[in-house]
C-alpha cells in the first residue's frame, strides 16, 4: 500500500488549498475525489467576491487551483473513498477506495455537499427535462425561454443573474418575505429587472414530456396558483456529505455538519475537516482558509508526535 503523511478526501477549493499547503511543508500528500476536482464549485457561473479577481467563474478558478495543487501533492480524480479504518500503527488510517488502498498518518475530510432538493411533486420525474440544479450546466438551453429560479441565498441570486444574461426570462421564487443573499446581489436583481415572487413555495412541477408549469403556494394565505414555465432551476441549500465522518465516529452538530475547533480538528485524533461539510460560513474563501489551517495543524501534529 502507498503510504502518505496526509490524505485529503475531497478536491474542492478547501481540499486543493490543503494540498498546496501540505506539500509546501515537505510532507507526502494525496488528494482523492470521487468526481472531478472542484465538485459543485465548478458550477458557479461567476464570482465577484474572491480576492484578487473582480470576476471569475468557478471552473476557471478551480483549474488554476488544481494546477497549483498538483505541483505539491498527488491528485486522484474519479476515485471514490468507500471506507476509512483506524490502525494501531504509525500510519493510523487505511483508506479504501473503489480502485486501491492507501495508508496515512492523518486525514483531512473535505467531502463537501450536494444540492438540496425541494421534494416537490414532479421534481424527480422532470430532472433533466426542465428541472435543473446547475445554471452553468443547463442555462444555455433556456435562452429566450421562461424560467422559475427557486431560492433566496447568494447562489440562487447569482444563478438568476447568470440565466438572465443568457437571455432567459427569469422569475425568482423565495419562500420567505425577503432574500438572505448579500445586499449587492439583491440590488443587481432589481437593476436587471428580474421578476420576484416572495412568500411562495413550489408545490408541484407539471408537464407532459417536459416542464410546462409549476404550482405555487402562497405561504401566508395558502392560495395555489399555476404559473407557466419552461424550466425550474433549484438552489435551496446543500446537504453535507458526512457518511465517512460518521463511520469514523466524528461528532456532528444538530444540522448534520462536522464540529471542528479553531485548528479544524474533529473529536477524533489526527482527523481534520474543512469546507461545506463543517459548521460555519459556506463561502469559497472560507474553505480555502480552513484548508490552510487544517494542513498546518496536521503538519504540527505530525512533527510533535
């Protein structure tokens, strides 16, 4: 089995940053991701709040980070970790994937999250037939067409703007009476003339072969209203990927996120966690900072023991 000082599970912004910092500290490191590096970060159409770039897409920034990371550590994409077992040896963990086995002295969990679903009637039926969770992936097909964008956070508003710029006729639907997104994004939504429907939830997605309409429910009155649309884009939060953490005995909070201290340490010795899988602010720049902290913490623990 190949042996490493640090194995990082997940190649999102935090995982790639951890790999960069770990490699520069002189340790032998591996990043493993079940998908392509970047995860859902590849879907971000445009960021204007990442330091150093006035505007950059998630895909472009990930490719820059990936190029830097592979100069400092090994990177295995399209390889899924299925089990992590603790050992009573110097190499404390055995990591089993769908392709191989590895041993490591420390583990950094950067397993990220996936899109949360609405669980509305018809949502599953019309996936890929008008229902989408990725504006960057599917927005091109909806130029000149009517779209319902569901959500009220930063991601939802960013994607609504992106779809508008592609030429789609966007209506933004949010279940509360105000958006949670940054004020700057809310102002851009107004300036772009994007229609908004507040205090409404999507109860049903309807159509024959493709999406044709949605049933909206007024959260105050309970009134139902059918709205014609060609597509439904959904951005209502994320579900943390904690399956491996749970099997290791890592503590989670009430929302299902990994609990970490200021050094990104979990309750399990030599196991650290970073990014969207953790308690904290879900921002790209935060994940990168956590990656740097976790790699440094792991290095210090290795040096002391």
